[in-house]
């Protein structure tokens, strides 16, 4: 990193103070350290010491002049390390965050991902190949203070302070583990936030100077985009939620705030499915674009003869063609769904009357997981280590496994060998835990294709299996598969399962035991957690969470028992009644105690509950309600942040999305 001179700034409620740091000293390893500073306002005060308590996310300063005054605050929003060059950089005047200016912007990334800024000349600042580079002029780094100055850069995320008229692209590094991240940029009068997850390719995001134009490419799966324009306290917003995309597609957003202000459709979303510069589809939206609206509009345009914009009241076409988006198919329609991945292409063709009712088809690609690995003794191996997950759901979101007519699937795989005589297409049988040969598949080594027909959908793979009709799995991990009468899958002792409502269970003696505490979960550290359907969960009997007997079918809970309802609120039983635990401070009194998940009926039977510890969030926490207004917690109250200058004080801090119940509780 470039060696620079810094000032240490502390600030609160419109006031602030600048100090000159000159020495660093560790107190306890990785948790507490001292920064020695000089106070230019009071040179007679000698040396001052700022104590940083990383574990508590706090700082404190015992003022030397009177030895009685102590200043303190939260690391995340009231103390920052700022380069002196921010004040004046290459002849361009900058101001500190939170002040009014027209040429400044802040960019930061939260979550387990790395951000790289790239300008029009290819210069870079940020994380590149696990190291930090700093090449772009007019880009300054503001450091959070919850890191140690001698730590590696990978352990912290700076806030980038930039000239807003600098042409920059923001690149989020690829990560096969699908880490969630939130990219935020805000400047004079606008706020932009992209929520997504890392994929197998780098994601590129381009945000215009006024925040009204956003381009997203290289992003895998789904993302959400939130735009806010704020002028003199008046706010306008646009929100796109769970928008489906692929790593080869480009999505461009253009917002006409004047139209939105008149309650007209003022957002144009252009879709380039192949990433070749040709935008095949255009969606015109109001200030809310949902997953369903986006998918339906793209599918409808795929079925039309051309044109752009949302098509209304179109007759039901006889043929459906969908590229890189889920395909909705009625019984009277035939359709072709094609997904162009960078590693392969998959095409599914369905004839008329293949489905009974409206059905949505989707395709994804993944690396082979631990529970699909082939038995090494068979000599078989998967071409490219790729598994193609092809599924279908009805209008009630139930999985459709079987079809009235055969579906034809074509897989184009660059790794296809020249000699295809030993290849076969196999489907994964979850019940028997083995790969099963699909009969009649044909291979073309010139075009690298495999074509086959099936009347059911699951995970498929191209395997060099030498004609074996079934191929077993590797002995690791050791997962015991117990067949049940109806073919439902059960897992062996010690396997961790996670249900659709995110509850985690461990299999013991053919029963599910709910893991209700982090202490219990820690016993299984390093073990994979398998995401399963509710059908899989319901296939098991579940062990009672305590030894108390049930009376008339209702369980009684003793005083001191912790219960959690379906709304995830936690209560403690006291005197035959429930007391709602509304703060982490209150909950900490029960550290190490199991929390029992119960149905809402149990909660209701206790009657109205008392509230223990009304404050749920500590001072300085940022909360965003369903109306997209952002608040900061201050002295057990919520303060509405109405302008971006105020929001800039919290650069780099996560914004927690909460329900209206949480907002109303303050």
C-alpha cells in the first residue's frame, strides 16, 4: 500500500475533532490496542492516547487536560482514519464525509467479498488476486478502526472516497462459495445499493454520477437493486428484488425520476442475454420491479416476434422459447429452454401436453458435491466435474418430477473427449444414492453434444462409465442411506440437515434432533449441512426437546425455559407466563441455555407477554424499515436519516433490514 499521512477523526451529531496519530501499540493480541495522538487544538496537553477495544467495537479517550473527561464511541460510525490528501488531492478540492459537496462519493462493500475499482485506463485500486493495489488518482481510502494497523488487508474493508465524476467500474471478486455482499455507493443527492452473492466469475457494476444509471454484468443467480434520490429531504426510490440473471448477461437500468415523481413508469431495464452488446429485451417498470414481474416480462417477450417493452394482453402462443430465464409452459404449449453458461450450454425441449398444468422449468449448473462423488473403484469419472440441475415446479411451487411425454435435453460440453464410446448420460438417484445410466443417449464429438430423452427431471451428468448401468458413490463422506417404504430418503446418524425454514437438525437413531443453540452446533464444527426439502424433514420422527410430559396434548414448560416462536421472537417462561426478550443484553443472562422452537399456538396459549429489555439494537445501529426509510438507534430511540450527508457519517456500516414491528417498538 502507498505510504500516506493520516489524521484520526472523531465525530458525533454534527461536531468533530481531528487528531494527529504517530504511534501504535498492541495491548492484547488482536483485541485491544493504543494509538498515540497529538491534539493540535491543545498542544499544552502533551501526548494523548486513544484506546481501541476491537472485541467490544468501542474506542475511548481519557482527555489529558483535566484527567476527568472521557470521550468514547463505536468504532463503526464515530472514528475513522482519513488521509490528509483527502483534503486536497491533485488540485481538486475534497471535503470530509458528511459535508456538502457536489464532486464527492463514497463506495464501500460489506460482506465476505472483495472490491476492486477500475478506471477507464485500466488502473486499479482495491483487492486484486489476494493483494491490495492502489493506482487510481483521486481515490482515497478511509479505514475502519475495527482492524489492527498491522493486519493483512484481506481482514478489513476500506471505504473508498472518490471524485464522483471519475469514470470507474466496481468489480466484486469471484468466489465459488457464493458469499453474500452488499455494494453501496452514495454521493450528492443519491444512494445506490446492490445486494447479491459472489459467483464463479467476477461481477462488474457501473453506476453513473447521478445514480440514475446502473449496469450489472458477470453476476450469477439473483440480485436486488435499491436506488434512492434525495433532494432537500424529499426522497424518491426504485427497488428491484430478486432479479434472475446469468454470468454471461448484462442488465442496464435507466431511471427517469421525473416520471416516477408523476407515478408513471419511469424505469427502463435493458437485457443483453449473451453479453454481446445486443440488448434483446426491455422492461418498463414503475418504482417497484419484482422477481415475478421481471421473469414474466422476459418470458413474454421471448414468445413474441420482437419489439421491446412489456407486452400486455397477448394471446397465448403455441410455442415458447426462453433463453437464460425460467420457462413457463402450459399444457397446450411446446417449448424450448436454453441456458448459455460459460462452462456449458443446456437446452431442454418439451412437446405439447408434456405437462398437466402450468409448469416452470429451470436449469442451473454446479460442481459435483461431496454426496455425488463416484466410487473410485468403478473407474468412472464425470466429464468436467459438472452437474446439470434441471427442475420443474407447478403454479403452487411444488416440484414436478414426472411428465406425460418425454423431454429432450441437449448438453454442449467443451470438455467432451474425442472418443465418446465410453461416455454415458447419467441421472442421480437420491433414494438409492447412485448414478443411473440414461438409455439411448447419443454423442457428437465434433459439436461436443450429448442428446437424450427422459420423462423425469433431476441432476444429470456426462460420465465416462464404460457402459455401467449404475455407479455407486465414494465412501466419503460416510452417509448411511436408509430406504423407507415410500422411497423417501433418510440419512445416517450424525448427518446435519437444514430445513426450508433454516432450522438445523442432526440425525440420531432414525430421528431428528433439533439443534437449538450455537454451543450444540459447535460440536459439529467443519461438518457439511445438507439443505433438504420439508418432505425430507417430515419423513422423520422428531425427538421431544425436553423430558417434560405432555398434558392433554399440550406440553408444559417450567420457569426459566426459553421458547422461540415462528416469528423468531424469543420468550422466557416465568410464573406460567411468557416474557418477551427484546434485547441482546437481556438474552445474555441465559447464555448456554437451549432455545426451544415452538408453534405459534404454544405462544398464544400463554396469553399476552411482558417485554424484557425493550431495546433490541445498540446505539449507532442502522435500521431500514419496509418503507425503505433508514434510521439510526440513539439512546433507545430511532432517528430518521433524511439526507445523504447525514448518512455519509456511517460509511462502511451495514444497514439492517427489519420489519415494521421492530420500527414500531422504539
